[in-house]
């Protein structure tokens, strides 16, 4: 990078790095900007005898110019995605094989676990957000109201980072591994204005609020669909195995009679159970993919145009 285009301040360096990463995953851009800003500010603070421009010139020869750092992040991201990707599955040549291949896809089962867990996380997120907003509004007339609101917004961002790690681990959607770098040395009025005008402040809260109804929906779909499919499968198998001993078309457990299909209908019920369970797992995998994109749109800071 020549002297004419060399950044002369931290803001110029970050802007050049963001421009060099244009078109990359927003989560990757957020991580790269956080790392760069943390390093740059630490170096500037460690060398108070130098002005910021001279420090940046030295850093460019060690940490790297923005385009070099961007290239390094692209390479590292590609290597990490390859290392963390689930084992590749041999694609089936038939439609039937692709249909039942959902059982061998690890993302199906991690998405199912996410849907079951979302009821718990939805309750936690909804409660924390409602409590924080209510207390912020109630304390606004007091001197501690504004600091409390700033702490609440910071807490939601930490919570969003934790949710992102959960989503990346279970749904496979790339999410930030570092937060947005906190503003330092900024007047409190400017910080409040920045938080109020930052779309991510409100989209994060919206995500936490909507996770409660989504969690209830996901949990209901997962439990109802899986148990209905398994019930048909094991009910038909039990009917075939126990029909001779039961004789009445039912199984007696604790003095209760549980009806099982007749031997003639048992294969049909078994096929319906397998079909239902397979369709539910396809739905689960699809929901996991859609929810990952939905969470990324709301929780990840958008890269502003350079």
C-alpha cells in the first residue's frame, strides 16, 4: 500500500479493511473489524510517544495492510469451514435415497435439538428483555436510568453473541465469534444516541421477544411430529409381535388397554409412520436452515457501504 492510500488513523484503517472485505460474510467482517480495532488501539495506547499515524505505519509492516489482513481472514475462514464442516455424505442417485438420506444428515438431529431447546432459551430471552425494558423505562426518571439502559443493551449484545454460538454449533450458520468493538472515550450522550440509532439494538430485542412464540412453535412441531411418527411405527410393530398373545387387538399395561392395528393394517400403519417421521425430519432440517438465516439477519451487524 503506497503512502497516498495508507491509512492515517484507526478509523481510516478500519474503513479500508471493511472495503477490502466487501462481499464477505457479515459475521466474518464483524470479527475482523473487532480484532483489528482491538489490536490497533492497544498498540496506540502502548506507544503514547508516537502519534497515531506513525504507529499505524509501523503496524502496517507487522500486523499487515488492510488488504493483506483481509486476504488472511479469507484464507483462515476457508480453512475453518473445511475443518468444522460435518463429514461429507455420498449423494444418493435416487429420489428415494435422497428422501431417506435425512436420517444420515447430522444437521437434522442438531436442528431437532435446537428446536427442543428453543422453548427454554425463548423463555429466558423473553423474560430478560421484558424485564430490562420495563426497568429501563421505570428508572428513566432517575439518575441511574440511563446507565442501567446502557448496561441492558450491553447485556443483550452479550446474550446475542451466546445465541450466535449456539446457532453456529447446531444449525451451521456462520455467526460472529466476537462482539462489535465497544465505543470508548465517547460522551455518554453520543453513546446513547449511537445505541438508539443502531438497528441492531432493536433487532436484537425483537429477536429475543419473538423467540418465545417461535420456541413454543418449534417445540410443539418437534414433539408432536416425532412422537406421532414413532407412535405409528412402534405401535404397528408391537401389534405384529403381540397379536398372537393378546388376541383382542390390544396390549394390556397397568390394567389399561392400548389398541394396536390388526395384522392386515399393521404394514400400512408402519409405512405411514415412517413416511410421517421422515417428512417431519425434513421439516425440522428446513426450519433449522430458515431460522439460521433469520437469526443472522437480526443479530449480526450489517456492513455499511464503504
